[in-house]
């Protein structure tokens, strides 16, 4: 395989309809860039695996069912091996909105702004267009990242290969926040792209009832690690409420 301009990484389990809509939105968002969707699947039984295997712009990876962090790290590792200069972190139930190609625009922005490590797309998770922040700065949810930034974060987290971009102390959640915090700590900024938007169904379309999210939250039992290393009183309250909402335990 030739090196794609962008590797889009995500995990999935039994969400074929959402996954198909997600991939279709990515096809619009990449514009003229070459790309590959790297999808780490957790043994889906709803036809997702068969559908992915038949898509020329998708690569089916084995993600397992023991948390989002492992699945995403499988995809990040493959992106590193492919040597893609840009990596897009995405969710299988999200969609790029119609309009100018967001990923293509973000890649061009990164090319001409070397101090910027990532472009974070605005999202409507809580019913308004915003960028989620931690300690006052954007940490990124749906973002396009330079390959060298992700690899630097992975090495800072203890992986000398530069492939585990999400902190392996966590099963799910917190790891994307940690990656953003490390991006800032290592000297790059994260651009808040209000002009490029992603629809997130978490609260707007009942996504909080999704079985995969509930499964991931049930694994969120080591949140105290995150709070001890990065936390604030506000984050403790938020993370405990989010975990307990779905039966998770924040120890």
C-alpha cells in the first residue's frame, strides 16, 4: 500500500448502520487527499466486518472488546506503520457535516502552521457547537494530528515505538484527554476549528443510550489514575457522574 495522506482511526462493535454513515461522511471530508480508514473491530456480528472487508478505502483491524483505548492504539499503530503524515481521530457514530472538506482543510492548515500539533473540529455533543477543554485549553475529541505529535506523546507515555498514542493505564475515556494535555505539554498547540464541524450524537440523538458506550463506561474503573495525575475538583465531579450514570465505578 502506498502511503496515504491521512489515516482515519476508529473502533467499532456492532454498529453497522452508524459506521456506514460515518465512513460516507469521511469520504466527503477528505476532499482530494489520499486516505485510509483504519477500523479496529471488536468481533462484530451484525455484518460490520464483512462490509468493512469489502470497502477499498477501509482496513479491518482486530480491536477486541476490552476497552476503547486498546482498539484505538491498534489503529494508531497501523497508521504509524503506514507512515501517514496526518492521523484523524474519529468515532464510528459521528459524522462530518456537508460543506467544504473538513479533513482536507485541516491538513492544509497544519502544513502552513508548524507550531500547531492538531486541529480539533467543533462538535455539538451537548447541543451547541464547542470545543471541550481541560484546564482551560482544548484537548481534542475529533481531531487531525500530525504523525510526529502522536508518536512524541506515545514516547512520553512510555512506548518507545511511538505507536500507543493513548495511555495504556486506561481502558476507556480519559486517554484522549491525556493525549491532548501531553500535546500542549510537549510544546504544540491545538487549533480550535470552528469552521469545520462534526455532529456527535451523544446527547442530541440519544447516543447516551448506546450499548457500546455503556460497555466502555463499565470498564472505566481506573479514573482515579487520571484524577491523580491530571485532575481538578471539577473533573472529579464530572468523571464520577459520567461513570456512575451507566453503572461504572470511579475509584
